[in-house]
């Protein structure tokens, strides 16, 4: 195996193009190196993206945040501005793995692993995040919910990388939250996850909402029906019950060793409701 | 005579009785006496069990002393973690 | 082809050769013979190989040795300075916070990293910070107490 | 030991002698040794749960540059054909030989079939991929129900059930029955009878250090092994037996051990490393990956227990009856006997019977796991007692106290109890503020009792007096949980010297007499006894040396308060240990003592735990919010390490109760062979674990020690499950209580 570093996105893309099918981009490496260790992936070369400034920066411009794809969870969590604006996104990222994993794992990596259970992805979808992708043909922008196309599969070309993700400036009265269910309190893969971002007007009526669910479908799922249950209403019991029902209706999970269909469908509604309540509290602050 | 109590599974080999009065200064002598009464039983016991003599368990008991008023239980052998 | 790496390891400038696909953990243990850093799983799930790279707590099994070129790596072997134990090490000993001891290097590195960022953590903060360090012997109780007490020592609040 | 004796060192909490090495990274564990000529060995493992090996072609692997040796079972002596013929293959070493490397058939997914040694770990891995094996897959059995079915596929083609007259070929390796009285009669006397069935899944000991060893051989047949295990004499004996080598030619140097819990009381890698070393002429290091540890080292496997309990309306147990099926893995040898012996042990029963079946399935060979067999048994009994208490409307601790075993009680496993602390332990639990503390919504409290025999077995010890008056103690037991400290404390007490003047060395197999494994909660008890005897040997010599100095009869000299004194009126100043040590050369030579013994007088142990949980009614997640463990230690030599055993055992039990389980797919492949999906508790999963050490001294030990390591894992499962019942009103009888199962139970879908 060959280890190579790139210092610009263009260089990284060129190395990936040259490397072909056995070349893998390396950001945090928390998934790639574990896969290599158990022999599931045998790269001929890895291209370290962490020396590319764009991928390592968090830039704020007029309330909009541009987060480099290789920024680690720990760096994200230490960013006071981001924490204040998008607490749900930050908490979702911080749920991934241990403190040690947080020292390396990145938003871009969590997204490109394309796990149906990736914690940060529902929160990013709910937040309306957009990715900036760079490939041999240049740059393009793709909404986060369009990146993952199936378990372990993305819409990226082999030699395309995520350079950064952009979170929009939240409107006044906005809040977001992400919750997941795991059997332990830490160090687990989500059995189900739910992210909610919403905006309340001063009298508590929800004017905008996005809901996304994790681990209940082959990909993280944007659920506009669930969001629609809240928009135009106060978050009373009836509205939350509709949200819960819509989330359950959208879920189409599988049985596996981490959870059952019945359980996932049941609990994803509970988490969506709880996440909405937390998001609403944050919106009110 | 020591009071010897057999594992339940072996009672059929000993006239259906669990408890026996047996003479012997140590476990080996008890086994020999039992074997004389119920041929083969002594060997069976020796091969596979521990012994509790007056409440204390011995895992390798062949030569452990037995008092005339002792209560001797044959048990499965248990190790530990 | 081996790769030549220069890095500061436990305060010492070191040069070594590694395979390109070798992890930092394997390089520390098998090349530099610094076996204080332990391997419990090799996949980032147990924390036994915790080290810091440029001050950031990581699992050495999930870092390529090639990545630490020019970096500052701290392991358990650098915690005691000039033969003097760090308060964490002292508290671990005094409070019997280790039984078999194989997870201890990882716990010490992780706990030290916590106290550098948060000198006055709550019990809950300590437990969550250390959730990536598995211990199968102690039930964590004495480890958590030791970290809380070492934090007080470092704040100068205990004798 | 009836009167309270004052100790200077016993009962204090000094720093363990090996502590500094373990907090600085200097301590060497199994994988930490290296030799200049060293090769790396790796094992090829079966991808089938059950298959006939048709051929193994090693040629491509051998041809790979850097590969120095390749082996299969062909390279192991076939010592056991005769034994197999004479006893139907039930020889323990025959099974072990077949477990370290499959012969003819693979019996579980992960079963070793070949091994290689190469100049690097990477080349060794590559070589494994070049070994061509042809398999003929065979049908497999994965659970108790299908293994005991009349038309079951046989794991072994030649085994009949031991303990059953006229038994035919079967997957039941063994049947055991014990008890006293007539349960039918007892149930007739009962006002209430409850009968329930319980199931548990395979769980792993989960030690953090994977198995590891380094082997060096010489052309004249000598073997040196550096190995991490619970007993280096065990490693020596098993390796020598499997390879047909004289014991004197094998030296095993104990590495520090990174946890065992019973799982390191056998060998997996050592015989292979020796063969690879012989074939290559180089030293060979082998380290299991975590995945290999899960797939191929001994878990404790699944169980099914049916239990019936009868009691009078006054809360007196009239009868107990249980049928226990325990999976033993591919070779049998489960802990079902211990399950049968412990299941009713904490209580007095006029009529009691337990029947156990040791069931073979196509899963890894089971190994001991802390109080082997007892936690599952306690799960059954202690939750039924909880139900009985509710039915009788009595306090659950009170019900247990009314029936608790005491001196003279006829134990369900046979003998009459001598002095035991079951009652004292339960009383301490009842009186603990935790037991009466208020609870919040969705919270519940459970209690349970646990029992373990503890063990004696064989130990050797040496005590060497150094010229400066310091003492070196030699032990043959790897120190897993602080036993160096407890041995040093007892030594300091015996001599009346400072604890810091005692050093404890874990000596290799050529430097100390035979010693059984560190297991069974025996080290502080049994090896402690040997150390005390060796110290007495030294004290006797010290008195003789003082007699030489004073030119008196040795009988006139006594050892008191750390010095030799002349009995009666005398103006001779006492001689200290240091003075006598310094003069040893001119009074007769170096002073050292030794003792080797089979430890008698084991004190059985009881523990009682209180657990509070909070259950999320919408997700079924259970959180342990408060926990207290009470245990009779006999005497706590180093209380911190006694507490540590109690806390560690409690948390292991909590993990077993809530989230730990092996998940096999229908092909018998383990789906969760890693710490991510095999969920042992992490620090944020548990609260502080309060401890109360009860001391009902063991009258047969000089300091009253009973042994403490195993008891604490017995009570947690039922304590947690009873707490979940109290919080939810649902009784769970299938482990683990994972969120989906609990939520289903709350919905009434699966709760009985």
C-alpha cells in the first residue's frame, strides 16, 4: 500500500483518478483503518486529505457555516458559534464513537461511508446542508439527502471528494436536535436516529420544519410528511402525535442484530417526537 | 462407620440407596469398601467426582482422612474462573 | 518500501522506518518497542491504545504511522516526568483503580487529555469522556474516583 | 478466629507492588515480548460451522517469500487414539488437542485448521489466504432444542451420554443429578408453587488483552514460552501434553495478564507456536485479533433452565426442582454441573433436586467464566423467589432470610455447611440505606443473592530473606487483580515488618514449585496459605539463628512483634529480622523458606446485591441508576482489591443482564465478533458501585480468608431483572434485557 498526501483538492482528485479502484481517500480514517484491519478493504493507495486547508477549516460568513469535510468531531464540538447555531448537527457528530474517535472522525467521512445508521447525516439533512463536491470535471453542489444512494453507496464518482459542507444561516426562532437510540449510553451504532430542524414564530407556531430519520431505511431518510405534520401548527400533543405517526409510516427498516423492524418503527416515532420537542425548546431560546 | 452419600445418579448402582454406612480411614478405603459391596461403583466414583468430608470439598480426595463419624458426600468436580 | 518518519514521541525527537500501511500502534510497539501502549481490539472500540497526536486524543490503531510525520505523539510512557508520577498515576495506584492493568495506559492518556481540557469535570463528564476506554475488571468505580481526585489535586484543592 | 485480632497490615490499603510498572507502561503483557529472530504466527480458521476437511494444500503458502513454516493437525502428535477408543473420546486432552487444531472435521466457525509463521504479521496474513482448503459442509446444530431433538445432527459421531445407563449416540455429553429428599413430597407440602423457564445466550469473558504468546525452541527439544495466562503451569502442562514433551523441557515465563475471568485457563496458541518454532528454527510470536478472541476462544454458552419452587404461606421453602441444559460448545464440558450445584445453594430445602445436561453444539468450545455456571442458575432461582415473595406478600429480603443457609444447613449440593455468612450478608443488605431509599417514576429496585464455593487446590511459595532484612516472596500465580499486594500484606504481618520491605515475584515454571491456576477465587486463600507457611518456616529458622547467636536452645527463642526474643527473664536485647538477616552467613547460611500444599479449609462465599433501574417506557432502554454489592469476604486482606472484585463482578453481571450476547447467523457464523457490537458496559453505562464487605472469618484460614473473585458475578443478573420487574411489572426470563426485548415485554408481546 502507498500513502500519499494532497495539499489541494485538485491534487487529491488527480491522485484518486490515477489510483483507480484501489485508491481510497483518507480523512479521519476511523472507518477505513478499521476495515483494513479486519481485511475487508485492501487499498493499493490511500490519499490523505487532511493537509488540504479547505477540508480542515470551519468558515463563517454572514451566519452561514462552511465546514471542511475532514474537520474532526472534536473540532466541530469545540466551535462555539457552530454549537450555538446548529446544536443538533454538532450533537449528532459528537455521538459518533468515543472521544478518541471524535479526535479523528469527520463529517465528510461519516457521510461518504454511506451507512444507513450514520448519526450526523439525519441531522445534516434536517439542517438543509449542502455538499460541495470536487471531481475531475470540477465542482458541483449536492444536497446532503442526495449523496447516499444505498448502504455503502454514494452518488460520488470514484475520484470525486466532498470538499466541504455548508449549513445555511438559521432563521430567527430556529432550533435543531438529533437523538438516537443505542443499547449502551455510548460506543454504539444507532438502532434508530431522528433529526429535526424547525423554526417557530413568536407565538410558537411552526413555520418551517425538516425531519430526517436514520437506520430505518437503506439510506438516511428525509421525511417531508413528518415535517408537514408540524408546519403551520403549534407543537401540541396532536401535532406531535401526527409527526410520530408520519415518521413511523415512512420507516421501512430491516431486522438485524442491532434491532427489529417492529422495534425500529415504534421507536423512530418516539425519537422524532422527542427531537422535535428539544428543537422547539432551542428555537424558543 | 462414616456416613457416605452418593450422587443421585449413582443410586441405582448401589441398590437404589443414596446413603450408606461405610468403614474406612480415608476416601480410598471407603471406595474400596463400596466397590466390594457394589462391584464397579468405587471405580466409577473415583474417576469422576470430588468429595465433601464434613462440609469441606476436596477435588483430589483419594487419600483424605475420614473420621468414624464423618459425613462424606460425593459431588461433581467444580473448578472456577 | 519503507517510509521514513520523523516525529516527537514522548518529548523525544525520533526517526523510524515504517510500512506505509502500518498503524501508529504497530509502529510504536513493533518498531519503536514502546509497548506501554496496548492493543485490545485494533478497530478503535476499546481505547487501550489511546495516545495523543498534536494534543488530540486518538486511538493509535486508527492512525497510520505515516500520518504522524512532524507530529507530537504522547503515550503513557511520557506521562511521568523525570521519574515523578503524574497525579493521575498516583491516584490510580492509591485507589486501586487497576486490577489486570492492561487498560490502564489508555485510561491514563485519555484522562490526562480530559483534565487538560476540563480541569473540573463532573462525574458524568468523566464517564462520558472515558466511554471509549473499556475496562472489564474494575466496574469503573475506582477509575472514575481516581480521575476526579486527580483533577482536584491538579487544581490544588487536595493535599 | 473467634475474637477480633488486631492486625497491623492485614486490612490496610497500600499500593500494590507491581503498581508503578502498570501505570507507566513498563509492565509486559503477553504481546509485549520480542526476540531478535522472531517470526509472526497466524492461524487459518474455518469458515463453516461444521464441515469435513477434504484436503488442505499448503504449497502456495509455503512458496510465499517470508514464510518459514506452515502447519496443520498433521504436525501434532496423535496421542489420543487409544484414549478416544477406551472412553468414547471423552478425554479432556483429546478434546483440547482437537480444539487447538481441527482434525478431519471442523466443528465451529472459527475452528483452527492451519497456521503459518512468517517474517511479518502482514506476510503471515497473506500466506493464510494462499492455503487452499476443500470442505464438505455438513449440517450443524446451534441451539439446545435442536441439539437434543431425537433426530439431531451429531456434533460428534461417537459420543454417548455419560451418566445415563444404556444411552445411545447423542449431543448430550453428560447428565448429572443431585439433591436430597423427594421434591414431589415437598411440593405437596407447599401452599404456593411457581414453575418457570429461563434462557440465556452465549457471552464472552471480555478480557481486554487478546491471547498472546512467544515460543522459542532449541534443536535439543527445549521450549521456552512467554505467555499470558491464568496459570503458567497450566500452559506448561497442557502444551507438553499436547506435544508429548517432558515437562522438564518446557519453561513457561508468565507475562502480566490482561484479564482472564476463567477464559485463560486453557491453551489455544501455545502448542501451535511451539510447532511453528520447531519447524522454522526461529522464535514465533502469536497474538489473536479481537475477532479471533470472540470467534474461537471460550465463551460461556447458552442455557435453558426450568425451575420449580414451593413454599408455605409462612414463607418457608418446601421444595426446589430444576432441569438445566447448558451448551458446552463443540466438545461439551459446560458448567452445568456447577449450575446444578449452585442453583439452590443459598437456601435450606428439605427436598431439592437438580438435573443437568451438558449439550454439544457447533459453537466454540466453552471455557470457564467467573463462577462458571452459577449466574444463569441464580437468574432462575432468584427471580422466582422474587415472584414468590410478591405472591406471599412478604419482603423479598425477609423471605430470603427465613430460608438462608447457615451452619449445619444441608446444602442442596450435598454436604452440611460449616460457618458461612449468608445471613450476615443479607442482614447487611437489608440494613443498608440503599434498600429503603425512595424511588422515582419508572424506577424499580431488585435484590438477589449469589453463591460460590471458592477453591483451594495446589500452591507453592518461597520466602527468601535478603541480607538487608527485606523479603522476597515467590509465587506461582499470575497476579490478575492485586494478589501480589495481598501476599505481601500477609507476609509483612507474619514477620512484623514494613509492607514496603516485601517484594512479590511471580516465578516461572522452573523457579517455583507447581501451582494451580489463578482462578476459582483461590490465590489469596490458597497461595496465601503457602506464603504464610513458608514465612513460618523462615521464622523458625530465625529463632534457630537467634539461638545460635545467644548460644541457647532454640526452644527458648520466640518470634514476637517482628523480632526474636528470649523467653523468660533475660537481659539479651531482642534480635530484629534485619540483624538476623545480616548475620545469616555466620549463623548457618542464607535463610529461605518454602511451602507447597494442597490448600484445605476453603470457605464458601455469599453475596447479596441491590440494583435500582430506570426503564424508558417508550424505548425499553434500561439504565442502572444505583447499585450496592454486599459480600462476605471472610477477611479482606486488601479491602480496595476486594471492593474492586465486587464492583467488577457487578458490572460484568450488569452487562450480561442487559446487553451482552453472541449473535449467530443461521450458518453458525458469529455476527458480532468485536467490542462495537458485543456490548460490554462502558463507563457511562453504570453508576458508582457501592460496596459493603462483611467479614465472617473462615475458621480454617489463618487470617479468615474465603476468596472473593467469583461470588460478585452471580447476583447481578437476577438483581437487575428483579429491578426491571419492579419498574415495569413485567417479568423477563430471557437474557439479555435489550431495549427491543424490554419494549416488546412492555407491550405484552412476549412476557409470560
